[in-house]
C-alpha cells in the first residue's frame, strides 16, 4: 500500500468516524417530543451518509450510531437491534440510480420492521403497533433532512 493510499484510507475512516459522531449527537441530544415518545435526528445522519457516500458507508455509520446511542442512553437491550435496524436502513438507502426509490422504501420498511418485530418480542403487539407511527415519522423526517443536507454539501 502506497503512502497516498494510506492517506486516502485514513481520510475516509476519519470522515466515517466524524459522521458517526455527528449522527450520535443528532440522535442522542436532539429530541422532538411526540404524544408517544420522541423523535431523534439519527436517521438524518444515516440518510445524509447514504446520499453523500453510498451503501457501505451508510450501513457502517447507521449501525454504529444506533448501537452507540443505545449504549449511551442506557438501553443495552436495544443495542444490537439498533445496529441491525439502522445498518440495514443505511445500506438500502445508499442504493443509487434507478434503484434509489426502491432502496428508500426498503430502508424505511427495514428500520420500522426491525423495531416492530423486536417490540413484539419484548413488549407485545400493542406496544409494537403504537411504535410504528413514531418510527415511520422519524424515518421520513430523517430522510428529508438527510437529503437536504446532502444537496447542500454537493453544491
């Protein structure tokens, strides 16, 4: 590996670490109250990374961010679930070209679906059904904010 390859790899890892840290901050400290809990902007970081860098990077940032937020918030039972939900969300959202729309729909279904299934197992069907709208709204808000930020950065 040449020096320029090492420098490029170091820059890329640094960028992914910064995007993960920003996503954790957005998800942990910016909370929008709702009747059933709160929305965070974690998904904005996931979608920004997906639109700006692509699938693999968004899967990494999404999975690590979700995992770390639950660790910091004191919800260790959700850490692996969030890793799976937001990692899959990021990977699918990063699809490009003609697959972009399908990827965004699947990313939404994956995130909401993983949390729904985990909630059924942990808390029962009633709690799971109540959580769908909040997760869906958080996803759509994150998609919108992530898209707008990526457009601003691409200019």
